[in-house]
C-alpha cells in the first residue's frame, strides 16, 4: 500500500503543479499585457474597426478645424461690431453738434469751430473703417489686403476712395456662412430722388379764382418764388391743377415735376426733390404754398407748409454727408446744416443695421462652433469605445486567469494535504 500511496501522491502532486503553472503563466501573461498597454485584440486583427477608427479620426480633425476657424471668425466679428459701434457713436455726436449749430443764435465763428471738430471726427471715422485684425482690413470683404478707405489726413475729404464693390470684393464666406461685415452702404451708397408728400389733402373743387404761390428754399441758400399761380375753380380735375403748378414752377426756374399720389381721389400732392434742387441727389428743401387768395372764401391751399422728407428716398452716404456738413459750417449756412440732418439720421440708421447684422453673425458662428465642439466630443467617445474594447477584453481575461489560479491553489492545498495524510498513513 505504501508504494501505491507514494505513486498516487506523486501523480496528484504533478497534476496540481502542472495546472498551477499553466494558470500562473496565463495570469502573468494577461497582467503583463494589461500593464504594458499591449492589447490582446490587435487593431490589425479587425480591419473593420481600423477603418471606423480612421474615419472617426478624420471627422474629428475636420470638426476641430471648423471649430477653430469659427472661433477666429467670432473674434473678427466681435471687433467689427465694436468698431461699427464706435463709428455710430461718433456720428451721434455729429448729429448733436449739427442740432446745436442749426440754431440761429449760433454765430459764424462757432460754426467754423464745429467744422474743425468735424474734420477731426471724419478722420477718426475713416481710420476706424480701416481697422485691421492679423494684418487684414476687416471691412474690405474678400479684398482684405487693401484699405477700405483711402484718404489724405492733410485734406481729409480729398480723393477718398471706398474699395468695396470692386472686382472680387464682398463678404468673406466660411463653411457657407457670411463671415464679415461690409460698409458698402455707409461709404458707397448712391443718392436717389426722395419723395415728399403734403401734410394735408386738397379739396376739390378749388374755389373759383384761387391763387397759390410756391416759395422754395433749395437747401443751398437759394430762394425761388413762383409768384401767384391762378388755379381755375369749379370742377377742375386734380391732374389739371398739378399741370398748372408744374408749368409755373418750371417757368420760375425749378426743375422736375410734381406728381399725383395714388389714389387720385385723395388729392394729395407728392414732390420729387428734383423739382426743388434740379438734381437727383437728396438735397433737402422746404416748400411753402402761401399767399393764396379767393373771391368767395380762403383757399384750402393757403399757408400749407411742406418740408421735404427723405425717408422715401436714398440719402447721401456718410462720406459725402460729412464733407457737405463741414462746408456748410465754414460757409455759415444754417439752412444747409439743417437740410443735412436728414442724411445724418439716415446714416445712423444704416450703422445700426450693420451693427445688428454683426450681432446676428456673431450669434450664428457661436451656435455653429458649439455644435462643432459637441460633435467632436461625441466622435471622440465613439473612437475611444472602439479603441478600448481590446483593453476591456484584456482585463476580463486577466481576472479570469487569476480566478482560475486562486481556485486551483485552494484545491491544490486540499489535494496535497490529503495526499500527504495518505502517504503518512501508508
């Protein structure tokens, strides 16, 4: 029995030792691979995973590039918005000064001082229009290597040139979105005829023997007086009344025509400013219809005052407005200062519109950049999940190897103890 016991003990011992060594080897291998970062499942073993990871990497790089570019554009638009705000504040000050200078109590010397101030203000506005970021002129569209405004600081309104509108100009585009704000309507707008309406309707029929008189201040210090214009009474159509007024006005030296507003039944007269100024520029002027006399009763046209309104037309651009305002200051022309106020207001509205555009663009790029960043995060998580799968498998295998080895150790202890007990007994 003793020989048989010894043989049985040795066989059991060898089996346990083999199992322990095998399990220990497996555990050590898994642990080393796990600690060294070596993946049990190599990427090369799964071409589909390699392709997916590569595609995700390319998409991440593209989204990160877009996000970075849009971040730079945000900085550009933020600077554009602040610069436009600065220009608007300066034009606001120009308006305040013009309001003060249009008062008849202001003397010529004071208006000349306003002209000198305006010279400095205009230079500041032009310099702001040439603002740069990273060597690029932010308001020059695609031609960002060129100055937006060319001017001579020694003669601020001499040979100014606005470059927007030349070949290959216009707002820059980034990923299908407008990425810059231009000042084309601020410095390059073309004036057109404005339309002004009377403040009251004409009653038809006009009383027999009624006379009206047009006294026109053309905005340049010139006064044109048509004298009394006789308007036939009875049921004279409004079209005939307009024709008579036009004829008398042109005879007196005014150019253009008065037109009839639709619907004709209203009897309201509209005035094209070319009637007042002789040009299609938006020269401000006032029309006074006065001195009307009638046989039976006062004419409804008596003392009707009509002031030219430019809201229905296109006012002068900022550059021309500032130049002419300065000339009016030095010429001590109060009426001219007043007439240019409409152009100043119109340019303020344009600047507010540009500032709003910049704000909307800024919000668009912020939203788009945030979406890009969210996409990058999502793509990285997907790529990480693919890349970490082999590591997860390595952890599982290592844990399984250790569990098997621990179990075998416990079993081996029991077997060895039993074998030794048997061996001693036998």
